[in-house]
C-alpha cells in the first residue's frame, strides 16, 4: 500500500510522477506495470468525489501557468502547430490535446489504450473542452490522407521498436496536411517504468528524417529532441536538415 500527502489541491501529473520516481529510486516499484498501477492508486485515493477531475484540472492549470516541469515541452509543441486542426497521436491522458482545444484549436486525439481514450473523453466532457478521442494505433492511423493540418507525436516514438517508429512517421506524414511535430526525451538509459525502449540522441532524429519521404525536415534540441517534418502534400520542393547535424 502506498501512502502520500497529496490532496485535492496538490494532485497532478507532475506531483504524482515526482512521488513515484522516489519509490523507483528506492526499489519499491519495478517496471511499467507497477508504475502505472501505483499512479492510478494514488489518484483514486484522493479524498474527493471526483479525484480524476481534480487531477486533470490541477495538471492543466500547472501547464498553463508554466509551473509544471512538462510545460516547456508543451509550450514548444504548441508553438510548432500550423493551421487550425490538430491530431495528437499517443495522447495518453490527453493534457496536450485539452490545452490546444482550450486555445480554440479543432483537436482530435488517439491512443492505443481504450482506457486512456475513455478517460480523456470523460475529462473532455467534464471540463467542457471539446476533444474528439478515439482508439488508434500510431502505426496504422484510422484517418484519411491529409485529414488534419498538424499531427503531434510527443514522447511517443521512444515506446516503439525501430520498424514501428518508421511506420508511425510514415502514417503521420500521410495524414498531416502541413506539419508533423515529433518530440522525444533524451535519456542516458531508457526509462523502463515509462515503457521506453530506446536511449535517443540527435543522430536518431537525423536517421529517422532520412528514412521517410517528406518535403522538409528540421531538427532541434530543447528539453529533449525535436523533429519537424513537412509532408509532400504541401507542395514544397526542398529538404531542410540542420547543418549542425549533417556533421554528426
């Protein structure tokens, strides 16, 4: 049994993860399954009629006021969006999707987990923020060609094997009209509790950009790695890769 001092004002994604990481460091939790079960247990132990509502509201507030350690990633991803419609692939809890929708964008989210999709749908209704959520595999997206302006894959590709990464990028380029935004963490070792399979660096981003068909690629490092791809459907006829990375 896990005990904690979080309450309705303190429970959030950041505070929950911070507490769980101490248990991992102490050897109390091992692996992704134990980590995820402990996360659910912590939220549902909050003394409130709607603990998940508190969890969502507090997390979105922390992301909006930049006090969350994840805020810089969300801020950067938001700045990369082109157009009015967004598809977040691998949405998990859907905080980024909800934030974009709250900003007035037309947002769809998909995740492989039916439980995560159900949770996001419920939060969307409860918060009065319109997000269409559906079950979907990043490697075979259930959307038509050129369906949305921008697709985001934020901290998703590190969960996939090498073939799955290329499939996910290819699918995103098929469905996006104007831009694909990829963000990955840079870790010395993959985090097993988060289900990460790779320890990634700049060279991986360059290799991915060289392995899929696109009209342009931009690579950057800022709170992890970023790969910004332009689909061929935009009609661009050039290929842009960071000169600094060409020398890697």
